[in-house]
C-alpha cells in the first residue's frame, strides 16, 4: 500500500510517502493508523488527534472507518482552508 503525507504531516514524519505491507487484519483507515503509530513517537504525535487530519483513498475523500486494500493509495492531509 502506498501512503502519502502532505503539509505539516509530511514535515513531522520527515517523508512525503512510504510503501507499507499490510496484513489481512488491516481492514480500515483506523486499523492502518494503529499500525503506523507503532513506528515511532512522531507517528503517535501526528495521529493522536485525527480531527485535524483528512484522508483519501485512491484520490477520493474517505472516512477513517472506510475499508482499504493492499493495493490502495492512502493520503493524509490537513483540512483545506480558503483565503
């Protein structure tokens, strides 16, 4: 699975993307976040409050309880603001 990070999330993690091998028990975005938080403190910090994060699956807006597959592209980004 390809996981993309944007804006302050990318800055905090020090990477714009990564490839993740997910097991069959990773069924939703929430499951993926639980897995990512096991990496290190930066991931725990980024994903401690998901109310400030938006997510997409294959470039379509998604919810944290939505299902994912190993061949999906998941992106995490901050809410968009206007100006």
